[in-house]
C-alpha cells in the first residue's frame, strides 16, 4: 500500500509540473508574438505613410425621413471627363486647329457644310469670298476654318492690336489660337485665324480675292532639282507640291529667287512641318514646307538657286512617312493679296 501511495504522489507531482510548464510556455509565446507584432508595426510605420492594418468599408451616414425614407446622398465634388483624364495621367489634346480644304459633294449646301464642320455659315462665306446667294458645285474646293471667325493675311505695318480691332476680336484669343509667343510675333505673309472675328464693313483680307498679283514666268526657278513632277496642283494656300522622280527624301531645296530669310519654323506647325519663308525684293514671299532639314537661318540673305534645305515629310503628309516626302511650295504677298503661282497647272 505504501508503494501505491508513493506512486500516486509521484504521478500527481509530474502532472502538476507539466501543467505549470505548459502555462509558462504559452505565456512566453504570447509575449514573443506580441513583441513581434510591435516590431512589425514599428517597421511598417517607418516604411509606409499612414499604414492601415485592417481594411475598413466606409459608408455614408444614413438619414431617415419619418423612419421610412432615406435622404438622397450626392457626391460633394463633380469630376469632369477632362479632370478625370488629367488625374489618370492622360493627355488632353487641344482642339483641332488645322484649316481644311473641302471638296464639295453632290447634295451639299453651304448651310449643310457649315453644320458638318461646326462653324457659322458666315465663316465659310468670308473665307471663300462667297455670298449667301452663291451656288456651289460638286468638285469645288472650299476653305474651312477650324473655328468660327475669319482669316487674315498679315501685311506690312500690321500689329495684333490693329488686327483685333479690325475684326472686333479678342487679342488673347488670337495669340492663343495661333500659338504666338508674344504680341509682336507675326510676320508679313502669315495667315492668322481670328476666332470669333467678323468681316469688316469696308475692308477684308480673304483667301479668295479677285485681284491677284501677276508674276513674271522667269522670276522664279523650280525649287527642286530635275527631273521633278508636280504631285498636287494648286491647293491651300496658293501652293503646289513638288517631288523628285525616283524618290524625294533628302533631295535639295533651292531658293526660287534671291531674297532674305523671313521666317524659320521647326515642328508640326499645324501640318506644315519644318518650313522656311523667304521675302523677295518684289514683295512676294515663298514658302518651303515639310522640310527634313533647314540649312539657313533667320535674316540670312540668299541667292536664287541656293540650297536652303532638304525635302522631307515633317508635319502632315499624305501618305505619312518617307513615302510622303515632297516639297510644299507656296506663294504669299507682303501686301495681303494672293499672287499667282507660276507653277500651278
């Protein structure tokens, strides 16, 4: 009996030790877990801004009317599509600013064309020297402005202030729409779009003017090397397109006559691409567009036949890319009147 009692006490002691030991181990483990969480929390605080350990679903406060209806809830801010695009990193493009040359189709009327392009009827009439009684025919070409208003051909003595007053327009709108860097950044021969402008009662400068300046056939030489071809006849503005047989990219562009470099522009330039304009002694201005490379600088005196650039496809060409390499050769006047293009056929 003594042995059995002794064994019972021995087993009881072992059981007590096991229970105490387990309690100690669990208690120690909880402390380790708690300290681990504290360490992770401190690290998170160092690595992240405003860390959240739990995701919470937020809901608006609900307000009841007579315990049976909810008060309507609306967003405190309205985000427009433009704002949303900016927030998402999307680029918001400027409105279309290029002048379009539209070929009249069967069934077209001046009113339907104005509605089609979203401009006023007067805008089409003024830009094409037409009246409300004018009749248009299929195949006829019309100049369509990208916005309601008028065109102005910059001449000697013009300033933006004078132009704005002439057309009852806002000078800031003229500067913004024509991408002008400052008020005096205009040159004779430039063609400006005057948003919201109105045709002057007495004087106007239109695209189609019945009075044109004759040009001696021997005054200008072809601006490209032979053999060449004219890939597009007279088109906007008073221009023809030249291309070299066998490929035009990189071929030389010559000054059609002697004169002074009036303007040098790089970039897309509303489709014109890189271009050069030269003012000649007779008051005419030649324009050389879509250049691959420009070899002259502003104010430089050039001789007839001097290489001023290389043919390219900068800006907007049809087709785009190397297959569209050509020279857009235009002719302007410093007096605001369109001269005849001697190369038009």
